[in-house]
C-alpha cells in the first residue's frame, strides 16, 4: 500500500512509514512534483520513523508535460524507486499525454531502462 500526501506535512508521512511506500506531491499546489531536495527531505523524515526492515517504495510523480530523463539520476539519488508520469488536464491535453505514453518510459543516457531499486539501509 502506497500512502499519498502533500509535503511538507507530517501525518501522511508518519502513516506511510508503517506501510509499503509513499507518493508525495508539493503542498499548496494543485498538482506539483517535488524537487530532488524536497523528495530527499521527505524520504529522510520517513526513514527516521520506519520500524521494519522491509523494502519501501518512493514514488516520484512527474507532473510536467515534457519528458525529462536527465532528472532520473537526481531523483534516484534522492531515494525514488519509481518514476510515475502523470498528467493534469488543465496543463496538458489528453492527446499530448498520449504522445508521451506512446514514446515509452524516460531513459537516462548511459544506463538501461527498467526498475531501479536500491536499499537505503
């Protein structure tokens, strides 16, 4: 179970520490991704509250209407284990989003595409 919440905040992220993962968005905005420093701060907050030694997913929700594979290493270093491309209908049409989906997942130059999972402990 992944717990979503607006960062910064505490209750959703304290709850997330007891579950399988977190999907944070930026507080005070309609639908806005965290930057790598904010994501790292969120991950550290949760890590300080985890009481079990199981895998924990950190979902980066990419909310901008363009592909940005150059950001992958920064978000991976901040603790992201998933990259979730999303759309907000007020900033991107469905046909534009469909083009992004059909283009396939973002690929960082110099490494194979696919799931990346690193143990942070």
